[in-house]
C-alpha cells in the first residue's frame, strides 16, 4: 500500500468585489462620487505578498514569455548554422510569445487598478514586453531557417542574379 503524500494548498485571493454592504453615507457628507464602490477594492485590502488571481495570471504569462525568449534565442542561434535550424523551436517561440502577449493584454484589459492593487498589472506589462521579444526572436529564427533551407537567400524559385 502506497503512503499518501500530504497535500499542499495555495490560497489565492481574488481582488474582485467585496461582498460586504457599503457603509451608509451621512447626509452632511454627501458627494457626487460614491465613497464605496462594489467593483473597487481598497488598496489596503490586498497585501504586497498576497497571491491574487490577477497576479498569478500575470506571473504565468511572464513565465511563458521567458520560456519563449529562451527557446527563440536557441532557435535563432541554431539557424545561423548551415543545417537550416530547427523550425519547431522557432514556431514554439513564436507561439509562446503570442500567447504571452494575449494573456498580458487580457490581464491589463480587466485590471481595475494600477501597480500594487493585486490585479497583476506589472505582470501584464512584463508579459507584453517579453512576449514581443519572444515573438520577434521566433519570427527571425523562422525566417532564417526558411532562407537556409531553400538555399536561395529567401527566394523560393531557383533564379539567381
């Protein structure tokens, strides 16, 4: 009989709406803007080390982008040789970069606050920038592997000038 491993649980706190009722406003402090919004979370409600769903998604997108950069650089370096490089690495870097850019853009689109509010804004911006680098490296490696595979300097026909 196999021994069971203890399970490890990660608590994720979503920075979404707080279910508590808003405090009653007194008539003498009425302002045109509401003091409490059901869609906004006070900045003090999320600590700097709390793992929220936005932060987790942003961090995952950054990790995908970094993997895309590593694979893209490897594919780009290998494509400089005479063997034509590995197209799978170039396509993988291109795909990882596009996924990171898409997820980073989604994180930024749904964020309701700035950096430090728990919505993953810093991770979203990081994923956008690093994902674009991964996409660029993957595209360069793919173009170079096509060029060295055909042997015509990028032209698909056999004409030479």
